[in-house]
C-alpha cells in the first residue's frame, strides 16, 4: 500500500477515527479512505517485534527450527502470545531485544 487506488496519489493524511479505530488514513488528494490505523502503541510494539525478528534472522545464531519460526511469524499481522513469548525468549538468549 503506497498509492491511492482512486487517484494514484502517494501522500496520505491521518483522518478521524471511530470508537473502535484509533484513526484513519486518507488520500491527501481525493480524501479516499485507505485503511484504519492502529493505535501507535500497538503499532510500535509490532514494529519492535519485526525489528527483533530481523535482528534474530541476521545474527546467524539460530538453529533451524528457530530460523523457520522467525520466517513463519514475520509476515503475521497478529501474533499469538506464545509466539511473542518465544520471540522474547530468543531475543533474551541472544541479547538482541534492544540495540
Ligand atoms: Zn486519492
């Protein structure tokens, strides 16, 4: 998602949210609704996880199962608490949780 499907514009603005959605993303040109935006806290937590997965995969110290695990959960939008826990455990073991 980097282009408005209606006008092709590539800049977006944050719009109003609802009770269930923190905010919306709208096209800056034609005001078309693009998608809902998660609460920044949710977004940051997930971004941190993705960054951790990337660091884990890049470190070269995972076993085969762990590499598969990281690759499998990398594209997931929502991760199970068990997956998050395993990820934190790997990060702790390899001291990659925080740079
Ligand atoms: Zn547009």
